[in-house]
């Protein structure tokens, strides 16, 4: 929290501090009900309200609303040069929560961008590294889409083969039953292999990208 200029706190702020720190919905309700009063408080109290509010939004999973307000807090942190708040690096904490909200809203591109910035600040930030890895694994790539499309095509071909087997081969061409069964099984197994290998390659590629990026940052190559 920014250093206070006085030991005095407003009545509104004192009432606010009576709310349990983990009662996120009450924190949100109090802040929204007193919005018109909060904006006229001294900066130290105003900032405390804003941080508590955006963090509470994040904690209850109101990610869209969180993103509407978190940038304002980040701007205050930068403009007032606030480095530590409640024992934490407030700038990095707000950025990470913003990235997490983007991740939960499936906006992976923006999430990756922020996480890469956090890792540039501190390549030892294991939470940023972990979330970046998960995010890249969930991003859709051309190869992943291609493997899924090929797998679906093979499964559809297998379904057609099964139809032909049931409707034509077994009733009228029984001597070809073994061949059609082999073809059917081959199509199904091929579909599974294409799907599995595509997913595995995508996962390994994501892991490699993260480890390479972290190593590049640590080597100070300007990644």
C-alpha cells in the first residue's frame, strides 16, 4: 500500500475495513454502493478500495468486469510509482491477474502477450511460466486443426466402411468380411493415431517454446 500521509482514516474506510478480507461479494457490494463517495477519498484510501474491488471481482470469477477495472489500477500503480502493496509486487500481481482473466475468457493471444512481459521482468516467475505453458497448449494451431480434421475424416470413412460392411458385405459378399474388417479397424486406429500424435506434438511444441523463451530471457538476448 502507498505510504499514508496521516494516521486518520475516514468513517467510510473504517466501515470498509470491518468486512472480512475473504468476503469478496460483500466487498464488491460495498464498493459499488459507495462509488460516489469513494472517488472523493484521499488517494491512499481510494487506491485501497480499487485494489480490493478488482481483486474481489477476480476471486468470484467476474473476469469480464475485472478486465474493465484492472487497467485503471495498473495505471495508478505506474503513475504513483507504487512498488509494494501488502508485501507484494502490486504491478506484477495486477498483470498476472489480468492475464488469468484473459485466459479464463479464452483470449489466449492477449494472455500470452502479458505473460511474456511478466517473464521478461522475472524469468523465475513460476506462475507466469506455468500459465504461459497451459495457455500455449490450449491455443489452436494450424497443425492441431489439421490433425483433428484428418482424424474426423478417417472416423467418417470408418463409419462409411461399417455401413457398407453391414448392408452389403456380410449379407452378399461374406468372403470379403475379413478384408473389410481389417480396413475398418485400420481406418479407426489411424484416426486415433493422427489425433493423438497431433495433440502430443502440439503439447511438446508449446513446452519447447516456453522453455526456449525463458532460457532466452535469462541469457539476456532480448527475446
